[in-house]
C-alpha cells in the first residue's frame, strides 16, 4: 500500500469517527493514531465476531486443524513482511 493510499484510508476512518491523529509527544514529525470510543466499539465487535467464527470452525473441523490454520497464517504473514516463517 502506498503512503498516499494509507493516508487516504486513515483520513476516511478519522472522518467517520473511528480514530484520531495526534502529534507524537516526543517527535514533532510523527503522528500517533488513537482509537476513539467508536473505534474501540468496532474493535470489540470484530473480536467477538472472529471468536464466533473460530469456535464454529473448531466445532466443524476440530481445534487442532484450526490451530494448524492459525500457525500457517502466521507463517504466511511472516513471509509477506520479510520476517521469515520462523522469526
């Protein structure tokens, strides 16, 4: 994602009331992103929803297969970020 695309995305989230940008206290060039109360509500809803999905998957596939999927996803994320699968 380009820097411009990220700024556009953040501006939309800020405009919608999900986050706020504030100057970093120790670096005048940096900005800190903070979730608003509305942003925290969305985070909670997303966590609850993903928890329900994982419980459904575990019930259908078994807990060990869901853990294997989670491990594989971590490895893929590490590969995508250049950290390597076992970092």
